[in-house]
C-alpha cells in the first residue's frame, strides 16, 4: 500500500505521539500506524517531535522513539 502524505497527517502525528507516550495500544488502527510510519520518515516530522524542541522542560531518553 502506498500512502502519500497529506496536510491532515500533520494533525495525526501528535495524537499518535501522545498515544505511544502514554502506552496506548494502536493495534486496532493499522492505517493510522502506517500513516504515522510514513510521517516519521520525513525530516520535518522528525524535527517537530515535542521532546526535540529547544524549550522542552523535561526530557527523558526513554521518551524517544
């Protein structure tokens, strides 16, 4: 399956980030997981992750993907 990035994906990525952060299972949502995988292969999405921002107050290496 080929998934092209859309502007709506920019709204999905933060939701998946938080779901994984709080250890919520996404196993019931394979399409969402596929879209997120495509997004996380794009440099802009990688750089925009919350734990990589310069003003982050707390950081744990365990929070990284």
